[in-house]
C-alpha cells in the first residue's frame, strides 16, 4: 500500500499501518471524538459498498468471480469505474 493510503476496515480487522478500523464500543462510548470517528467511518464504508453495488449491477463482468490476476482485476475495476463516471 502506498504511503498515505489506507483501507477502511470494520471491527473484524485489527488496525495496522494500512487498515483503519473503528474504536471499540467501550472506547467510543466515553469519548465523543471516537464515537464521531466511528460514525463517519461507518458512513464511508456504507457509501463504498453502495458504489460497488452500482458497479456490479451495471457491468456484467462483475456478476461472477473473475479468473484473472489481481493486477488485471484492478484494471477491470478501474475501467468499470471510469466508464460509469
């Protein structure tokens, strides 16, 4: 992962240099900033899932698993996003 980029994960993922997950319920309950962060991150993940849903609904190539390399899959995903926009 290039420096300065990260992946928004949910509570199932532990935080690292590349993955940012929410604070635990106990931590967020006592700190308004952490609770606001959790809410914002949740909204971000929802929007990302909605965007992927739109792409899958529009482009049939995404309807089933692709048997191509990860590099090619990234190119296909970028092409779908560019065509959609």
